[in-house]
C-alpha cells in the first residue's frame, strides 16, 4: 500500500469550517456527502447549501448548472477559492503564481531604499 492519498477514491480535506470532498465519481460524491451530512447532523450542525459548490474536472456531455443530492442543489462552478487558493477546472495555478510574484515584488521594492541606505548597518539589513 502506498503512503500517498492520490490513489484513494474519496478524499476529504478539512480545515476549520472549510471542507473539500475530492472523488472519482458522482456516486462516490453522493455517498461521501450523505455520510458528511449524517455526521454533522449528529453534532447539531448543518451544511450551508448556498456556500457549497460543485466543480467537475472532466467535461461531461450533459454538463448541468447544478448537482443535486436529496433536497440539496449545489451550483456547478468553473473555479472556487479554498483556503485562499484558487482552484479551477483546468487546474491552472498561473494566476495565483503571478499574484504571489507581484506581492513579493511589491514587498521587495517597498524596502529597496532601506536596503541601499548607508544609515543602516549590514547587520540590520
């Protein structure tokens, strides 16, 4: 058995109140969601349907604008933000990488004058 999670049919990522279910099929998604719904119900919590989205990475001939499980209708989206990172259908991270490079450049050029200053010692720099 491998030490990685990439070969699992269902993966659940959770941090605080953000939960991401990664599955290989719609049936697996339905089963994982129903299990999650039961578990949160036992704790007195509920799933916020308005904040829950569905992203299909493989294009389907019958692509719907929503995905339904029981009385829940989840909006189908092309991208969403999870823990501050943009996740999209194409698994394209270039926009996030460009944004981080821009932020790093702003930070560097914001203190560039201080780095060149003769009033600050090399130890402080």
